[in-house]
C-alpha cells in the first residue's frame, strides 16, 4: 500500500528458486553418464549427493535445459 502502483510490479528475486542450479550440472552429468538408462537410480544418488529432494520430472527438465543451452552433452 505504501509503494502505490509500482509496488505491484515484479521485482528481481521474486518467484520460486530453482532446485537444481548450474553449479550442480557437473554432478548431474557425471551421474547420468554412469547410469543413463535408469533416471530413478540417478535421482536417488543425486539426492544423497546434493542433500536436496526433487522429482524425476525436475531432473528431466533440468537435463533438457542443459541440452538446449549447449551446456551438456547428455541426451534424454
């Protein structure tokens, strides 16, 4: 209320923070290369390594974003 109309605009830092970040991409790629056919096993190993929980869909989305950016050579 005190900011008026500009207080309704989106600001930097709003929204959900990513579960898997670019810093995690090296570990993700290593685990996928070890066992590329079983993403559920990759996910369980990564959950233990990174101490964060995430779904299979999150892992797939992250891998697809790596391939789109050209940052990874892993095929999904």
